[in-house]
C-alpha cells in the first residue's frame, strides 16, 4: 500500500513581503531623488528673470495642427495633416483679425525600400524622423509643418504673442532645430513673443 504525501505550499512570511515592499519603495525613492537632483541642476543653469505685466493688450497668433489617416494600402498610409494659425486682437475681446490654414497629404511607410520610391521631399523627412510607427511618423510630420507655419508667422507678424502647441526645447530633428533658430531670430527682429503650450 502506497502512502500519499501531500505537499503544502505556504505563503511567504509577512516579514519577507514587507522587506520586498520596503526594497521597492526604496528603489522608487532613489529614482525620485535622482530625478529631483537632475531637475535642480537644470534649474541652476537657467537665467530666470522677473518682468512686469504690461497694461497694453498684445495680439496673439495661435498655431495648432491635427492629422488623420485616409488610406492604408500594402504597407503605405496616406495621411492628411491640417495646420491652422489664428490671429486674434484682444483690444475688444477676442476678435479674429487673420487666419491661415495649410492642408497637406503625406505618404507614410516603415518599409525603407518603399521610402526610396517616394519623392525626395518625403524621403528626406522620413529618414530624418527615424521612427518605426506610422502614428509617430505622421505626428512628427505634423510638428514640422506646425513649425514651418510658426516660422512664417514670426516673419510676417510684428508685436504679437506667437503660441504653438508643444514644448520649444525638444528638437527632434535637425530640420526642427534649424526652423526653431530661424523663428527665434524673426521673433527678436519683429518684437514677437514665442510661447510653447505643452
């Protein structure tokens, strides 16, 4: 007659669980302390200046964009990107003075062989973006187009606040960095204030 032995699995002791939890909390705190230290270093390098709020009302030009995919065929997407710039006067409430809207159809693919068949303009952009997800790629297209419009606005308008969606300190490509440097120069020349709304 065979004897059957039962194996009983006991839960880990409360002491071990608490040690694990303490270790995890310690790890998170260490990460937080490191991040805080890095933030403090960055802030020390920034020249923060106070300023007085003017009684004068400054015109504002707001720039924002969106995109949608229209077609997907054999690893190629066609997307429509729309970017609008709205110029408001604030003298008597929000009064629309001027507007500009740009729409662009763009091809998107993650296949490098297909990219080589695209017109040179798109080849250059897709190789610059260096992303492997269609949504991310077309989103970067949108950002570049937004900043092209911001660049034009900063050149055409004077004494305005130029507000654009997104941070101004995250150049994701050399083309973006060049556009931003050019925009800053135009803003200084035309007394425009450039603002990133993130």
